[in-house]
C-alpha cells in the first residue's frame, strides 16, 4: 500500500499487483512517518495539531499519512465539535509492534544489517549490487 500522489490516500496497488495482504500490511507500516504516528497513537488519541507538534511534521504530511492509515483500517477518528481525535482501531497492532521490538532486541538489531537478496527462478539468491553481506 502506498500513498498516491494526488489524493494522499492509501491505495491497494500492492494487493492488485498480486502482493499478499500480509506483505501489504507490513509495507504500509514500513513508512517511518506512518510508524511514528502509530507509535504516538499507541499512547492515546490525538488531533492533527497534536501530531504535527509532537512529531515535527507539516500538517499536510500528517493528514496524508492519517488518511492512508485510516484507509488501511488501522486508525479511525471521532469528531468533537470542529476537532477530530484519531486513535488506533486494532489493539492487535500493538501486540505486533511489541513482538517486533522483542525480535529486534533478540537479534541485536541485525535485521537492519541483512543483505538485500534477489531470488530468481533460475538459481540461488544473489546479493543485489551495493548490498553488503553480514560478517
């Protein structure tokens, strides 16, 4: 899932292209800004103005990422007067993020050092140009 440049909406081009829903979910959370928003909302609901201040981002950036997360079904909002309060919709997301933190801790954060490998139908995986193997 990715933000389309026109509407700032989360589009399911990954799924339409044959990517599994699980891969699309992780792709939607792979964006650092969206992940930071999710981490902030894990502490409780927030308005756009709260998120822009706390995350140091432009209002338009926060709004586009909130729209993506909302379209993905991971967050929702409630209106109170002229304000919208955003919150997480799925508590399971917190469990998944906690498990990811445990995995990163257990692996000594080596996940970030994994070489990028390209797998072809013709043979074994090969390192992509520029990737460095873990020593």
